[in-house]
């Protein structure tokens, strides 16, 4: 399924280049909104393929996107979402685990790099990765924030807020997340567990392999 999805995504990426600029913003908002739905990634690409074909056929006739599909874009997307099969609970859990594993191996690489730099440059002389309470909480914050922010962006794709208002909202959300991040790092800096550098590298490799496996075969 993942192979078919990647092939269809590649085809759609190529086809959407032909969409005119005056149709592109609405088309993009529709796709972003659909990304936040409970459809599987493959079904999202099937819907995307249909939308592209409709828009391109309209362009060939000299019609814009509004004339092709109307102007109630959110309602149209909701109808599409309602008519398509939903992700199962298992698929939702798999998506969450996949995102979590990706964040874990990325943060793990950062922690390992900090340890190596401390040993070679600062002369720390301690070949262990120290996991503080703040660092663990920050991992949880990042995992939850990554999922929630993506959902927020998708669900608000059709909001009529001005760019200035949207920027302020985004800035406030980022400020809250970063504030929680730095507060936990500063005040919760006591070590929960020390793990050897080799073990940390092993965990990062396992997390990376599992995340890649889920990315390739889950759907």
C-alpha cells in the first residue's frame, strides 16, 4: 500500500504543477484541510488526484476552480471526508507511534552530539548521556505539540483570519510551547537516568529502523 501511495503522490506532485496560480491557493487549502482528516494517506492521494483532474479539465475549458467545484470549499471537503473510509484505531495509533519514534531518534541524535561535543571540546570526560527530567518532559512536549500543531494548521486551512492575525496566533502557540520547553529545561535539570553513549546510539538506531519500517509498510 505504501508503495502505491508513494507512486500516486509522485504522480500528483507532477500533475499539480500545471494548476494555474489563481487556482493554486484554494486547491492548497483544500489539500491541507483534507490532510487533517481521518482518511488514510492513500485515500487522501486518491481524492487529491480527482481534484487535480477536475481543476485541470476546468482550466482547459477556461473555467476557474470556483466554477468547477463551487465556492463552499470547506463543505465540499467535509462531504468528501464523510464519504471516504476512516482510519481504524490501530492505524491512528500507528501514525502516533511513527511520529513519536521519529522525534525520539532526532532528539537522541542531538543528545548524543551534545555528549560528544562536551567530551572533545569542553573536556567533560563523561561518556554517558544524561537524561534529565526536563529533557524527558521536553520530549513529551515536542511529541504532543508536533501532532497538535499539524492538526491545528489543517483544521484552520479555511479560516478567514488575516495574515497578521494568523501570524499572531501562530506566534502565541510557539511562544507557549517554547516557554514550557525552556522552563522545564532550566528548573527540572536533575538527572533521572544515565545511559552509556553506546546504549544511546543503539536506542537511536532501533528507533530509526522502527520508524522507517512503519513509514514503509503501515497504511
